[in-house]
C-alpha cells in the first residue's frame, strides 16, 4: 500500500526537481524522481554496511585464504 509524504522545499530545490522531471527531464513526475533517489540511497547504504562489516572482520582478525574470485565462485 502506498502512502504519501508532504515536504517543503526551497524554491531552488523545487526548480531543480522540475528540471529533472516532465517533458524535458529524465523522470515523468517529481514522485518518480524522488522514489529513485531514495532507492539509490538505500542501495548505497547497503554497500556501506557491507564495507563496515568487512572492516570489522579485519579489525578482529577474521580473514580468508580465498581470493574474492574464489569466494564469488564458491558453490556452497
């Protein structure tokens, strides 16, 4: 179920969103543009979480003798 969110923007931000949407933009609507930005941010945060977990593994001496290619081809 979709829900709505109302937000206030400066004129500068609204003009920018308008430039990215509609007939001259990549996105059809401001909502489509903002949803895509949020999805991309969610993906970025997932990558950051994995990197931080890897750093924690290194700090705690958790290493593997396998290369990243070996791990990627692991059948388990």
